């Protein structure tokens, strides 16, 4: 049976794990393992590791020592040497078959919400769910290994600075800087010849959403702008980005609402009007459906 695992809410309470707001967690495998002392905890970890499961988050694994045999989406990977970068997305079926006694890795976990926000800022230029371009497991050169280590140290430093209320924003910009400075990613995203019609259409759609999401939330509006049907628009955007057209519109609206709630003194009614909702009540229901809490609660707890 495949288990569906959401570790983020539990991870932040574990010693030697640093994180923020159930959106990012960073830890070293060896540090976590040494703190697992009870037989019940050890049994639980063995059960999770030894059985197929799905994550409800993105995971970046920086494999630094030892060896491992894992299975992702029924494909086996035998990593006999360290210096590997492993990237996992929500919904992939993962099973760790075996780990050597000296195995170690630094792991960074990103919530779907964090990555979705990041995709908005990146303007849909790259899909984290895409199988094209970035490989699931990549053996790193010494130079790439050093760069990734510096990046993870930077993330740890930012997360550790708990006096900074803008840690989440700093991390978003740090990851975007890595994205735009990566020659490999630029080669993927900037090559017109490698982009399908769906990629080009999705990019045009997201540009339109960025321009009009405050006033227009209906697919028909965007489909008319692109001279296609709403059904076709939904299909190609899903194919290109992993998210539906409606999800992209909603993502922009909610991200804007969150920013206004946290960084301005606008009333909830004013924010509702600014985003062209028919009423504050309608806005509240829309926001709560996406975030799980009301705008008022979000502003209070942040």
C-alpha cells in the first residue's frame, strides 16, 4: 500500500531541523538519525523508508556520503557513490530500498505552497513538475557540489536568523537568484527551439494572468484573448506546467491577497474591492478555500 506522507508539520519540532511556517525544512540525515532513540521511533522510520510512499512536498536531497538504492515511480536507482543531487516532486512514488551505514545527505523540503508562489514569481518559465530538462538524479561535478553546498549553507543561515521577519521572502529571492544564474536552467528555458506549442501558449497565458488577474478570473476571458476555447486552454496549460489554468489564476489572486494582508494597512474590505470581488464575504470564502483560514485569521497569525 502506498502511504501519503506530509512530514513538514512534524519536522519543525524535531531537534536539529530548522524551518519556517511549515513551508521549508532543512536538516542533515545523520543528525536526525542520531536523535531517534526510542524503539518505536526507529520502527516507524524503518516502515516509512522501507515502503512505497508519496510526498506532499518537494524534496531536494544533497547526497554527500555512502550509498543508497532507491526506487522512484517504479524505476530503480543504485547510487554507489556520493555527490548526487536528487529532486523529488509531490505525487512521485518513492521507496528507499537500502542505505549504507555511512550514508548521509542534506535534505531541503519545500511545501507545495512555497513552490507555487515561487512559480508565480518565475512567471511560469519553468515547471518544477516537468520531466524535461532537469534530471531526477544528477551526479555532480566537484564545482557543482561546492556550489550546492554553499547554497544550502546560505539557506541554513537565512532560516537560522529568526529575528528577521522576512526570512521567507529572502529565501524566495535566494532561490530565484540560483535559478536565473544557472546556465543549465537558462539553456532549458531560453531555447525557443526546445519549447513546444503548449509551452509557448502557457507562457502567453501566464503573462495575461499577471496583467489581468485582479479584474478577470474567468477562463473564458483568457481563452478569448488567445483565440482558443477554455477547454483547450486548460489542457495545454496543465500539460506545460503541471497546474490547471484555473489554479494559475487562483494562485495569483491569493498570493496578492496574502501580500496585501501582511504588508499593508488596507482593510479586508478594501482588499476585497481592490481584487474586484463582489463582496467581502465572497472574498473571505475564496481565500479560506485556498488557505484553510480566513483573511482575518491570516493577518493575525501571519
